[in-house]
C-alpha cells in the first residue's frame, strides 16, 4: 500500500493560515481542497465560543490538555545512554509490555515496522512542514488506554471531549516513560503522541494485533471496542512481534451499520466495504466529520458511543461473530432492545455542573 502524507490529514490542513507560505504551497498543489478547507476554518474553533457545546468554565479543560501535550512533545526524542544493556528479545518484550501495563495501558502489542506505517512527510506544525520522514525504527510498541464509557455515552457533549483528551494525556505519559526507559538501556526510541506522530497509529495497532478497522474508520478491539486512545513508541531495541488477529469486525460491521445511521455528518459510509489504498476498509468523509466537530465544539464520538463493541461482547458470543450471521443478529437484537436508537446519558456528571 502507498504511504500517507501527513500534510493531507484534516488536522494538518486546518493549521494552514491564509497568506502564509505553507498555505500557498499546499493549496497550490491541492487547489481542489481550498474552498472546503476555507469553509471549515471559518467555523468556531474546536471548543471555542460560538460552538454548540461551549462552556466558559468547562471548555478550557480540553484546551488545557492539548496545550500541555504541545508543551511536552519536544521530549518525545532524546539521546540513548552510551552503555547498551544486552538482553534477549523475550526479556525486553516482557519488560516493555509490563511497564506499559503498570502505567495503566490496557492493551499492548508489538509489530515490525513497515514503510506504509510511516507518513511520507510531516505537516502538522509550521516548524517541520514538508519535512521528509527518514528516521525509522524496526519495531513499534503500540498500546491502548481505555476511555470512561459513561463519559463517552454523553457524546457529543463536552464530557466526551474531556474524556478523550484525558486518554491522549495518558497515552502520551505511557509513551514518554517507555521511550525514556528504552533510551536508558542504550537503544534509540521515539514517543509518537498526539500532534507529534511520524506514523499512522491505527495501522500500527492493527498489525500489532490490537484490533481491526471498523465501519467508522477506527480500530475496534475485542476488549474495549474503539473506546480507546492509542500511543506508539518506535525503537531499534530487539523485540518479539505479535500476530495480527481477525475476530470478525468486518462481518459484524457489514450487518450492523449503527454508526453510519446515527452519524450527524453522514460521514460514515453505509455502503459495502471496499479497498482504500490497498487496505480493505470503509472510507470516512473526514471533512464532514470535522465540520461537525467545529460546529459542536467537541469531537462528537457518537459513532464510538453507538458501537456494540464499546460495551463489551461476551467471549462466548464473540467467538461466533466471524462465522455465524445468527450470532451477529442475536448480539444486535440484544443491543437494540437494551439501548434503542443509541446509548446515551443526557446529564453531565455532577462535578461539571455544580
């Protein structure tokens, strides 16, 4: 499959300001995106005044988390210790997985990094816009932190965004500790965290066996669905790779389609799965998804809140998903009977309202 260019991601594009060299460069090469992107930039800022969920006291919680992440991203890279510690891949694998889980990662996997895992060029920040990505490692350690289900069930309210940013902060912290630890052992390591990725984290997660892509374009895990945030540390330290796993997500999503039916931006395809850049997956309309984010002032997450995998599918039923239409129908009926159109908690938690 072809590699992605970070400059083409919606988050990078929203940083290109009219009148700057970056703006002229990008839309000179991609004039077909200019009108759409200009219209998106004209909307209120994420979490900003004028958005539907804006709250003068609570919205800055989200801004604060992202500001913190921006302040610490410079620590993602560092110098490895001069004296290298030798051990077997088995020992190193046990240590990094154990340490990640000790710091509250719920899932951890390892994969050998491939070219397609990495972006071709950086695009998120002005200081490295257009920089070719050449620093690559052999292994990727990918981990997932879980988000509070009851906060996600309040989507698209501000409570949901507060939970999401907490997930990014937790993932960044785990990645920092792992990368610092690996460098202490004398090996190179880099923490890929929010706003500072050199790679496409969901692709790494899929190949490390954490989950599969769902209809909504996110990784779905057996244990937590897509109610997770991902972090990745890449390294040249010798490790053992995990196998990928197919547990029936594609078959389930074909029958389900709840996320497509309830997406307020109609950004999730109701159609059958197709190949996208060599990968069998559903393609999301990123522009319409993001338009709702800016209008709402939150990152929506109705698709996560409305996915049966988010609430746990018992292992006794999970085993039949890949082969049995009857098993899938039974799971969907039980979910429909329990939640109706969608699971939702309408009131914010007390600590956000008193």
